[in-house]
C-alpha cells in the first residue's frame, strides 16, 4: 500500500501547526518552516500558498496521497450540501481515522497499521481497508484474539484519558466503539479553512 514517508515534524513546521493525526508531539519547538532561512522569511503569502497550506494540513493529517485526496475532494463536491463540510465528513468517517479517534492507536498511521494487519472488525466482520467509510450505527472493535496483545493493552490504558468527539461512543473494557452520528465540520481536530481547499482544486476537478 502506497504511503508517504519522511520526517513528520518537518511537515508540521511547514504548515505552522501540530497535526494530531500525524504525531503525538504536543507543541512545535521551532514554530517556523524548515530550512536555512525558515526563521527569517517575511512577506505576505500569496492566495495560492494560503490554499496550498490548508490543503497540505488536511492531506498530511489524514495521511492521504495526493491522488487519494483529490478523489475525496471530487466526491465531496458532488454530494449535497457545502463541499467543505462534506470533505470533513468523508475524512472523519474513514476507518483508520475512527480507530485513532477511539484511542486505539496513537496516530492515524498507527491506526492504519492496525486495520491493514486485520486487528479490527466492523459489525463483526474483519475490514482491512483503511479507507472504509464507517456509518452511524456501525460498531468498530478490536478482534478478541488481539485484545490481550501488549500494544493493544497499552492503547486501551491510554484511551481512558483520551478526548473523543461526540459522534463516537467507546467502551474500553470491550475495546469497542460505535458511531452514533455523522461527524460535522466542527469535529476537525485542528484549525483549517476547508473552503480554501475546495478553491484550490476548483480548476482541477
């Protein structure tokens, strides 16, 4: 499965904020772009750069390749309602994101690994596609054989203090969560101008 590699904090510095799905680091020690002149760059960013940064924030947070992200934006644009809201909803419903949001993995890449290694079931059926869209009423759980593994036990211990969005319910004792409602644009865990993303792709779709 194709995925992006490289320094995660470097990406966070490039967009100026911590992306919680990408790293467990709480703050940026150097809150300016990487590179020799990163701390001394001045001047107003162009409209294109503003839109590019917003796009990169969301794409890197959810761990999507450019082609995957573009397809998701295209799908959001064909749905009824505001395209920015639809985009957040589609990304938040991804199985790897739901597993991370439940607290079963420290990052979205970690959650993706849980899914692809077949540790996760949806409504009792194993699903190994991180892009699977979870719907309201669906139950997401760690398979019983995996619940005793040390990395799962550690994740469950950490999950007791994890802040979860209100569209998810979670039972740590059973390593089981449920989507109780559709996620909204306000559930995005970092500041992002979704309209700028739609505008960035408006000439490409």
